[in-house]
C-alpha cells in the first residue's frame, strides 16, 4: 500500500502565489494573467488530499500497550524484527539459520496504545528502504560481533541475541557453514558502517518495502505481539 502522490505540476502550482513577479535588474514584470487562483488550485488538489487522508487514517490493528522508541532495547525493536522474520519466512523453508538484523536508527516513531493506522507505520518507517537477504559464511561472525559492540543504540534482532560481545544465533549447529541475514538494502550495502555485509556469499534485494511488510504484519496479527526481553546487552 503506497500513498497517492500528487503530480509535480500540482505541487509547483500549490507553492505559487496568485501574483508572480520576476525581478531582473531594476525592472519588475508582473505575471498574473492566465495563472490559476488559489481557489482553483485548491479545488484541483482537494480530491488527492481527501484520498490520502482516508488512506493514512485506515485502522489496520491495535496495540494493548505502547511500543516505545527507546534504546538499546525495546518492545518496538523486538516487534519489528520478529514481524520481518515472520513475514519473510512464512512461505520459505530454510535449511540454515536466518537472523533479522535492523539498525535502531531506522525507526523514527513509537506506536501508541490503541488503534493503529497506516499513517502510524509511515511515521515509524518513513524511508523507502526495501528488504534484502544477505548470506554470509559463519567465519564472518567475529567481524559482526566487533561491529555490533560499537552500535551505541543497539540493533533490532530476531532469532538471535547479542550479549557481552557474543552473537548467539538460534538453531545454529556445528554443521552449518552459513547464516542468512534479513535486513534492509541500506544496511546490506554497508550503511551505518555495517561493512561486514559487504562481499557476501550472495545477496538478494527484493521489491518488498519494509514499511509495507510491517503494515501487512499488523493486519495479520490484529493485536501486536508484545515481547519485552532484552536482545542487545553490550
């Protein structure tokens, strides 16, 4: 689900006043004939505005408690990581460990107790980042641990914990040679100094917008699952 986007020419007209003056040297040339009035512009834009307001106000779920934007641990960070893991793997059978890792700085708003609207998810994730799958050899774990130790705000994790410099991955067995990380395209390309994602065994960047994944997760859950355990302990 994406918001309606106004045509560029409407945005330009909306920013214009009724009278436009071009100043060059000592001569002012008034241009006020043939341009739409503010009332005319408003009547053109209004249908788009009404549709956008209705879309952003659509109630898609609820929260029985607030999901707070706080660091380095929070139920909000746990929820986004778990939601991404569940949505991305529910139709996929994996033969090796899968971990969700997201940067805490990518989350920009809390989710308040009560009804949750589409607009709330746009506030939470205002960027257009998409989902990326990155496969790394287990030998890269020490590099990952060193990097995570330097993440002041912590990270959002699912199927893993980071405690006192060690990354503990769920269902990681001695015979496993690789770990697949589900993350954002921003991080997959080394954003937030997560250079351990560079030179992967393989990387797949999907067309799934992270925000849309979270919107679908809210719709599927109905009431958000509240997990409060600490997953990042420096």
